[in-house]
């Protein structure tokens, strides 16, 4: 597990960008991304086009791997361990068992202990995060609502996770059993949180980041790195925006730098109000 | 004595806590004024391309080059070793390396993350008990110059080396919980 979550340690204070082509991947690396996430369509397009969203074809992942020197992640459907086996054989550096794709199993997530490649999973609250960790996830990302350009759900999920972590650190030993029951999570993991005051694996943020200010917000709320999906390549000037989000993540607590990098970026991706959504991707996963 | 950890991107937090555990005053370094204030520096693991770009963005390239040339005690781990190297292969053409250690290193030389590993690592300078070397998408040191002292090897290849005040390792001492290398760096390096 140290080797698996160790790579997540190396990605901290960095930005992981969704890319669908080798050209996108090069733009992301040129801008300073710490890793790229290879997928067939960015979440905004999955939302618009509908249909079943699956793992990327191997050729796409390979063309992206060949285009960059930084780590390459790829998404598998929730519960689709065969997609994960294929991605592992392909040599990706991380697998995202992702609610952005159409779930393959409505009760079971992948048993991630069976794999050498590390997994990241989404979570909307602490219980979900701990269930994924008990299944072998080496990194958690708050889910947010992918493809909306709306940060509100990311903030909700991040606050839910970090707020409960803070509350657990002041619970007494008897209360920890109740926490485990309420969170539907192993008591050993709840105890570990009570002792160390954080998740046993890194906590990153995803879903709705569209501006340098969004990246700063979630980092200040306790995220240790940022995933940006549609926010880069659905904006006016992907290259400049990608670079600005990277600088904002590194310097998230320095308002003077945030102001500087927020200028001259053109239009951000058009955002969506949550009330108008037909599908809540974050509701997928159990 | 104040030890800085370059905290632009990567595993800076674990180095800061390791330094504090061995009794050093440790600060995160992201700006030139913070760099000017330290007696020693750790360059952590992370993505070397990103760290290199953020050195440029935050105006740290010149100040860091000057401090390194002035003999600042420095320990580079993984991506940090690449910053100290004289030559980096399989990186980006524009990535910074300061030539503080007369070594050539190949970036991410073991392959993808599935090839990352742990291995016991005898280090004579740290006593009989081996360290646990945690290697994550690690570089390989392919050449060491005559001034470079090799303190540990794995499969015959240097994984911990030193040249004057500059130390570099291809593994991650900050992930293992073993504080001996941080302690040695603070005691001998500073």
C-alpha cells in the first residue's frame, strides 16, 4: 500500500487533467500537469451525448502514454474489474474507478486488493471514502458533480469528508463504534482517523473545477491536489487556463498570485445549475 | 539551523514532518525570500517537470542556482535528485537540472507504476540495519563523476550518493518512516 499511495503523495499540490487525445495530453504536460487522465469523452460531453460511457479504447490510452512523460491514469466503470485488468495490462499508472462512466455493477465495487496498479475512487462523504479504502483504494477524490463547471458539489463533498474527520478526532473510544456504524465503515479505519486526524490515503478533489479560484478554494478546504475534467478543454483558451490552474494550485494560499493568474484567461466553460441536471453522476457508487 | 523543503509540488509534507521529528526547524519554501532564509534544503519527490515549471513561475530558478553554487546543504529525493543532476535523459527538453551532483540520471527508468517497488537497502553510513528503499516511478543513476561518493547501491546501481554538500537518492526515505537519512543529513550536511 505504501508503494500505491506513495505515487499519490508525489502528485500532491498538483493538477491532474482529463484528456481525450495525445494533443490534449501534450497541452496538459506543457502547462505543468502532474498527470493526465485518459478518457474517451470529457464528462461534459458524456452528459450531453448520453449513452453508455466505457473505458477508453487501448489505442487512445497508448497514444496518450506515448505523448507525455508524466503519469497516465485511466477510468474503469464501477465494478468492471475486467476493464481494470485490461488497463493494468496496458501499464497505466493509476486506475480511476469512476462514477463518470456508466456503472457495470450496482452492488459491488472492484476488489482493488487484487491489483498491483493503484486505484483512486470518488466519495461524497466519509463513509463512502472508508468503504473504498477498505476495498483497496490508494487515493480518494471527492466526487463533486463532473461536467458541470459548478464547484458547489465538490465543496459539499469535501466539507462532508473533512468535517466528519474533525468530529471523529474529538470522539471518545466508545463513540468510535457508533461512528463506524453510522458511516457503514470498518471500525479499524475509524480508529486510525481518530489517531492521525486524516484519511489513511491522500484526499484529492474532483468535479466542477473551472477556474484558478475554484482550485484555490478546494485546496484551502483541505484537498491535497485537484482533478480538472471538462474545465480545461471546454474553455476558450485551454493552454492558458491549464497553466493558471496549475499555478493557482501550487500557490493556493497566496491571493496576489491568484489574482495575477486569474487575468486574461477568456471565457471559462459554461456552467450548469445543479437543479437542471437529469443525471447526478455523484449518486453512482455505494 | 533552519531546513527548508521546496514545497511547490510533491511530497513536501512528509519531509517537513520527518525533519521536525529529528529536531530540525523546518519550513516550506515557495518564494525567494523563504529560500534566502534556510541553512539547508530538501528537494522532494513529485513530478520533476511540474516542479521545474513552478520554479520558473515563482521566480526561484536564479536564487536556487545561486544558493546551490554557494554550497547550500541539499538533499534531493527522486524528482529532487533529477533537479540536482548534471544530465537528465527521458525527461522534457526544457526541464531544469542544476548540475550540483555530477551524475547522469534517466527519468522514470523502471517503467510504469506497476514496476514501482520496495527493497531492503543496506546503507553502511546508517548502521547495520538496512533501510527500506521505496522506489516510485524512480530514476536510475547511469553515470557518476569522479567527485561523487556512492553511499548505497541496488543491483549495482547508485541509489544514494553525495558530492560535497549535495546529497541525492532515487528512493523515498520520507515514505518509510525511517528517520535515519534525515538525521544524518541534518547532522553531517548542515
